[in-house]
């Protein structure tokens, strides 16, 4: 599995089962973890779209896990919903200040949970829906994981598509090869950083029609940037 799912972290099996059922009925893929330490490893190995985690857990609390995720570059923008029976105002503030994107108090209704999940995913641009991503003549169908230039389909391998989607979602920012490996390949994939260059070349070749390849710019000594605005800034 390469993304496209929600990770639920809670040491109460009944809560996990209930959350998994309501999210799967709403069309989401779900994986479960019973503690924060295992959850962190799962996140590094196979980045989810969103994490729902309980505050009080063995080995690593939800608060500690959230802070750790927000400190690390590879997971700093990973959406997190804190789920807890703690309802005091100070607890809510601590949860949000740790980096959580939302805070849901137990007990909660399945409808509320699904609505909150969708709202956070919309805010963080992680919700895959039927609306294509478009940049100039380039368009991506995220549900089908296909791309087209001026309406003509282009051939992309799975990694090239994921690279392109990541670039389109993070425009005008420079990413090192290591950061791209973490964010697109996954944090525990041990391959040479030059592997990124190989897939960048393949992606550029696929985007060459109508000079769409010029949007992927090499930044000397730093990495790569996707910039649809100023293709003249491209460096070789």
C-alpha cells in the first residue's frame, strides 16, 4: 500500500473497530495500530493521508507522537486528528498546540468523525476526489492516477505519477533528493539518491510535449522545484 489510507491509532479494540467500520463505509481505506511507537514506524514505512490517534496510549502518547511527527521534515505536514476522552479546555489547547489539525472528544458520533476527517483532508489538500488537478495544459486525475497534456493521455509509471502529483501539490518549493525519497518513495526505502534523477528524467521525457517538462527545474546544489509560473528560471 502506498498512501491513500487513514491510520487509526488507539489501544482500545472496540474504538478501533468502530472507527474502521464507519470510515470504510464512507469509502476510506483504514489501517490500525495499538500504540504510538508502532504507529510511527508504520507512518515512516508507508505514509498515510491522515492519522487519527488517541491521547492516552502505551509506549508513546498521542501527544508525544504528534509532536514528533510535526518535528520531522518528512511528516511535518501530515494531518493529525486527536481523539480523546479529555475534555478540559487546557487539554484541547495542548492537543492543538502540539500540531494536531483537529480535536474530537469521546464519545463522538460516526457522522461527526467522517465529517471532521473530510474537512481536515480538504484543508490539507489530501482528499482525493473526482476534481482533477490542473496546471496550465497539464491535468491529473488523482482517482485514476493518470495524467494528460492538452487532453492527450501521457504514459507514466507509478513512481513518475507519484512524483508529478507531489510536485503539483507542492509548487514553487525546492526539495532535495533525500526529501523526495522520504515523501514519494517512503522513509524506509533504502535506495541511492541518484534514483531520483532517473525518475525525474523519465518524468521530463513524458512531459516534453508542449514544453511541459520545463516546469520541473533543477536547482544546483539543492534539488528540484516544480514551478509552472516562471519556466525561465530553469537551471540545468
